[in-house]
C-alpha cells in the first residue's frame, strides 16, 4: 500500500484495489455477509433501489455487486458478497467474501442472518466478530419466524453478542430505516460495538499465547494476531496465503454486475 498521502487517500486507494469505485472519497463502506439464502441481495436491492441480483429468477449470487445509497446526507457504498457458511471455507466465492471481510477494511460488516435458522447462522457472525469489531447483525425473515411461531429475544441476543442486532423483514422493507441508521452510527463511530471475545479450551489458549509473539510482527495492522494464531492452530494456512497476496498488492477483485445461476 502507498505510504504517501492522507489516510483518506490511502483508504480510497486501498478500496479501489478491490475493484470498488466509490461515489465520493468520503463514502462509508458496508460489506454484506451472511450464509447463503439469508436475504443479503434482498437487503442490497432494498437499500440501493437496484434489482440487479434476484430479478425474476431466484438464484444464488455467484459474484458480488456494488451499489450506493444515501442516508442523512452521507454517501454509502455497499458490497453484496456471496453467501458463505464460514470465513474458513475454501470455494472461490467464499474466498471473495472472506478476503473482503478480512482485508477490505469496510466501515461496517453487516451480517445478514435467517431468523428461522439463527443458531447455524450465528456461527459466521461469531467468526466475523473475531476479525473486526465493526459488526452489525441483521436478523432477517422476521415475518417467516413469526409465521412459524419462533420468538427471538433481540435485546438478549444483542447483550450476548456485544454488537447491534437489528430485526428486519427485507422483502417487505420492515426495519430497514432503523438498520440504515445503525449502519451510519457504527460507520462514523457514534456506536462502538464490543464483540464478546470467544474463549477456547485451556490448551488452545495456551497455544495461542505461545504463537502470538511470532504472529504479531507478521500481521499487526492488517489482521488480528489472535485470529491468525487460531487459524494456524486449525491448520488453515490459506489465511496466510491471502495475506501474502494482499501484501503483494494483488487482492481479490470484486466482480461487479449481475451474476446469478438458477438454483
Ligand atoms: N419471507 C421473507 N422472505 C425473504 C425475506 N428476505 C428475503 N427473502 C427471500 O429469501 C430468498 C433469498 O433471498 P436472497 O436475497 O437472494 O438471498 P441471498 O442471501 O442474497 O442468497 P445468496 O446470494 O445465495 O447467498 C428470496 O426468495 C427472497 O425473496 C424476508 O424478509 N421475508
Ligand atoms: Mg445474494
């Protein structure tokens, strides 16, 4: 990354390396992550007024899309990422999502979850919360949950996670005004999420502590050393490969446009 210029210029240059054009240098950048089929593209379409993803034929998002919206006189750029169950997954699409969450440095990562399948969906949210503090969790399909008699204690979930949790029903637009406001508050630092740290077994924690002195000088300022140490213990060196790509200035370029396949 260039060491010259203002932090703002560096930020713009950084985000443009992902193939993302901002509308203004002050754009607030939102990454939209979540398990497959949780309504990310529906949220994206509703916020941006675009309908480039789902169209008439329901389908899985293969590439990503980039859109823009305004809220309270601020310009936002939002990146709709492919669905992924885990930041540790390895398909090309899942890597796009992983690399953007880890290296794109968005102002906020919005994790869209399915209210009817919350427990499984929270796995990804917890992983994202290990990578960055600036997380908002949207619990989507609240209409479907209600229909199925599923009740979700949003306040308790928020307290347990330590990040804002917003109930929405994206297809009808319910809760999206509040969601936009929360994205703004977190993006500008008026609300500071404090994800509850996950603690692992004593053995894992001991190994993390032993690895940290070696990992810190390699990744500090780019990735959380603790997260990288945990990945190494997992035997996942793809994160390090991605880090090498990143430092060689060859980040994953986000593919723009409508890219869907029939489900
Ligand atoms: N009932 C209900 N259905 C919804 C809601 N939001 C999205 N859906 C439906 O859920 C399905 C999947 O929505 P998408 O927006 O394509 O989901 P996605 O997360 O982008 O999916 P992938 O790109 O494959 O990961 C579509 O049929 C949507 O119409 C909602 O709030 N309520
Ligand atoms: Mg999609």
